[in-house]
């Protein structure tokens, strides 16, 4: 039996401002996604330059503020729908542990901080911030309610992060890296939708109308297509991408990427996880280890090749 949203939680009608609740509402674990901003720094071989490091750090901090503002906006929009979700109903705003006024104030303050920090990196970076904000808001308002378009809305946020990282350190990015970012983020989005369709069951359409257009079988087919394309794109990038070693040594990382993708597919398809990608990464040691090995190995190969006489 499904209870009415107002009966879901025995929370008071009004809530006092709790710093702990506010921190949870900002979803700091989601800041892991902003690691995409650091990819251009790594792959353009500018990791050893103090100025580039400082600019990348500012870009990361700006997007952490901006993305948290977007999450608060989304939660304010989806209060009633989140109260039907077995996990999202525990979010501070949905659970009435944080007053709506505090959420609005935090959203505005974070937006201002993101703009102030981003201004240090120039107008072009601010333009990417505005683009990310436009995508985030339009996703919350429209895109997430449209079948298939919602997947590209999630993917667009990751791609803009890569663009912002490149703008911050004043480098170009190989088209192959963009292709890998698009395909990888689509795979994450598909895993997220699959988990929602599978775990929410009859509540899926009440939580998000677009879920009515998905079935587990259809999402599985899309995941297989995107997985195959991702592997091909990354494999080609290891020897066709700009700044790649002439000896094609980056191809050593392909098995690590394969294992990480296989592990993600296992977690989403066999164990039915994937609704929260950041929780998946932080909670699964094998997947986290694959990501760590990939970053360290690819960094070592790139910079070892750079330092060779």
C-alpha cells in the first residue's frame, strides 16, 4: 500500500536549520563527477605546471558550488516525487529536515560563489558555467521527463565539465576524449535508469513519468551498444589522440578500462545497482580500484613519455 507523501515521514511541518542536514543536501559525494574537469589537465601534460594546477583547482571548486546549487534546485522542484522514492525520501528537503527557505538561500549563495570563483578564470569559463547551469535547469524542468532525451541531458552535464576543464587550463581537447566522455556518461545514465525501473517497480512512473517508456530489456540493449562503442572509442584514442605516446604505450590501459566497464555492468545488471553512480564507485572496492589504477597508470605512461630524452 502506497501512503500519501505527507504521511511518508513523521517529520515536523517546520524544520530548524541544521548544518549537517544542509551538508547532506549539497550532496558532496556527487562532487566526484566534477573530476571530469581534471581530465584535460592530465591528458594535455600540464599536470606539473603550478599555474595550470591552480586554475584547474578553481574550476573544480566553482563547479562543486554550481552543481550543488543545481541539486538543491532539483530537490526543491521534486519534493513530492522524491517522497515516493525509497531512497530519495531521506533527502533533507524531502524529509522536512531542512526548511525550504534554507534550501533556496543555499542555492542562491552557491550560485554566487560559483560565479565569483569562475570570474577568476575568465569570461569563456563563465560561459561554460552558464551553459552547465542552463543544462542543469532545463534537465530538471523538461529533459528528464522525455524518454531518451533525459539520457542525453545527463550526458551533456559530463561533457560540459570536460569542456570547462579544458577552458580553465587553456588547452584543446582531442575529439576522441569528447567521444569517450559522451559514451561513458551515457552508459552511467543508462545504468541509473535501469536501476530506477527495476527497483521502483510500480512507483517508477509516479516518481518520474519518463520511466514509463523504458523496460529493463530495452535499457540492457542500449547498454550493450554503448559499452561496445565506448571500448572502441577509447581504444582508438590511445593511439590516435593528441599527446599520446608515439610508442602506443597507452594501449596498456585498455584491459583496465575493460575490467572497469565489466565490473560496472556486473553491478548494474547482476546485482541491480547503479541508481547512484557515486555510491557505486565509493562502495565497491573493485570498481574504485580499477578507476584508481587507470588514472595512475595512464598518468605514469603519459608523463614518463614526456620526460624521456
